[in-house]
């Protein structure tokens, strides 16, 4: 069975490896440089930039243009994902908060039996716990999502900048 070649492979751009290197160089990763092979252990952004330059110096102008378009396409993919996430999470959070407010027991009604009152209070506490847990998950996911996309965006923008200068 023939292995399908990805577009990034054509340009010697291994996304996971490049992102790992970039995050370590920019101080965005908890991993240490020691986790990288010796040839990828850079001490500065300048050294990393020279690595990128040397990696693509053998490319002619057309190949660099094609690679530049590939990077721009990858950068454009990030924006719709952010917009989609914004459109999904906001209504979910509004619905959860609305449900919590609607389920709040009315303490003004003194004719509620003891058992019913306890049941309502327990239900209310469960709704509050579930809502707080949902908000926690939402915030955690959003922080991860935006940090991850920000790192990707920064990496692609830096690569684009370097390739433009290389091409220029």
C-alpha cells in the first residue's frame, strides 16, 4: 500500500516537529531543549531563523512562492476554527446559566412540604455544581484553544516573514 504524501511533506515542513521547536525557542513550552535532537537545539530566535533559511535556500523562487502559499493557507485555516468555537460556546453558556436561574427554588412559597423542599434544594445544588463544572471546562478549553491557535498563528506568521525575506 502506497503511503499518501501530505502537502507539508513536499515542503519538508513537519508541523508537529516545527511547532515543538518553535514553542521551545519562544519559551512557550515547558519542555526543555534537551528533548530535541542536537541539530534542533537553538539558543535564540536568530539561530532558529537561520535554520529555516538554510532549510529552504535550495528552493527556487517558484518553490518558495508555492511554500509561501501553503503557509498562508495553513494560517487561514486557524481563523474559521476560532469563529466556529465562538459561535458554539456563547449560546451553550447562555443556555446553562438560564437553566440554572430557572431551576432556582422559590423560597417565598412556604407551603412546600419538607421532602419536596429538600428535593428542590438538592436539585438546585446539582444544577449549580454541573453549571460550575461546565463553566470550568469551557474556560479551560477556551484558554487551551486560544493559546494553541495563537502559537500556530505566530509560527506561521514567522515562517511567512522568513520565507518572504528569503524570496525577496
